[in-house]
C-alpha cells in the first residue's frame, strides 16, 4: 500500500518535491517503490542535507528508524538536495554468503508559495459624448463606490483609468463609450493587521479576500443591468453596458520567489524559491539571473 504522504526515491533520476513554506514536508522514503515491496535485511540509512551535513539528530527533521525523513517548518533556506544512501544485505543461503549492497536516492526539495492575486477588471459605459465634463466626475464617483464596497476586506482599487472612444455599431450609428479599467488589490492600508494572528505570511488569507472583493464587484455590475431595466423610467446618460464586465487574474511572487515553467513544470503555477545564481528583489513573476556575483543560496532577494 502506497501511503499518501510518502515520496519514494528513484535510483535512475532525482525526485523533485515542492513544499509550501512554513509547512512540513511529506515523508521522503530512502527506498524505491519496488524495493519497498520486498524483504530488506539489516537496512541502514544515511541522510545528507543541502549543507552536506548528516541530518541524524537535527532538531528540524523527523527521521524514523525505517529511513523516512520529514523536514519540519520548511523555509527557503532548507531548499536543495537531500540525499540518502541505503545499505542492506543479501544472503545466499545455499552457499552461506552475505553481500552488502548500496543504493543512493536523491531528492531535490524546493520551498514554494502561492502567488499573490490581483484582478484586472474592465467595464464599459455609454455616454452622451466624449467631451462631457460629467465623464470625469462619474469616474471619480465610481472609484469611491468600488473602494467602499471592498474596504471591509482590506482590498482597494489601484491603477484606475478610463478612455472615451467613438464606436460604430453594425446597422447603427456612432456611439460614445467609456472604457474603464482598474485592478483589485488585496494590500489596502491595514492589510497586515489581518495577518497578525497568523505566524507566517498569509497569502492564502489575502488571496481569499481579494477573490471575495472581485466577486462583490462583479455582482455590483451585474446588478446595474437589473436596476436599469426595472428601476429607471429614463435611462441615465452614462450607464453600464450589459455583459461588458471582463476580469483577468494577475499573479505576482514575493521577493526571493518566482515562476519557471521550464525548470519547475511540476509546480508551474507556484512561486518557487529562486535557485542559486538567481534572485528576485520585488514582486516580479520570474527570478532574475545574477551576473555580477555568484549567489550560492536559495531565495536571494538581491544580487
């Protein structure tokens, strides 16, 4: 029976494993799956960590007598190669011969985080004409309404903008429309207070809140269609265009982390710790290559 939280070694190639920061790793098994189904005589296990030290007796690991390794409270600096050498005996009872065998298993373990979510939203409104002063006033009022709507979630609207364009509709004349774009961001002033009861960076909490904020804003615009149809005798000059709501998720990574589909395709959507030789100083999605000096550790924030 293969247990869910066990990762077996492979003598043919290294095994890549991704562990969310501040959580415990799965158990790394110092044995391949085929061997684990057989009788193993006098097994001995030697685990070596990324720093080249023997992991036996280290306070941050759980090392079982059957050679299984768990790393507790995983952090960026714990990333790297975990190698286990298994020695065991084979006995030929016919000639009373004992032989010692050795197998080595390599696990590459990487810290990762969930990306921070921001939502890019675009909507459109009709207007009487593009030169109307009321267009700017309407835009300012719309920003206030949206920010008030999501302020309880410590989210806010960032990078708001609008442009007015003249649209030619098939079989109709010309229409003036406002194209409004903005982003919904989870880091409004006071967001840190949301995380005070959590002992680690709380991207899960901020991501959940910004998803709720996105849903509230989507619901707000969908209600505009109902209100226009049922509560207005005379439709306002500036009003929401039905079905114009569009949303795109924008991911960003915390400093020291980045996405890399090529080297980490098993965790392509994750923000994986930057490899030695690379760094990320801000919230970019990819780690940069450092050319001036040789970075030897994982999770570098500067070059």
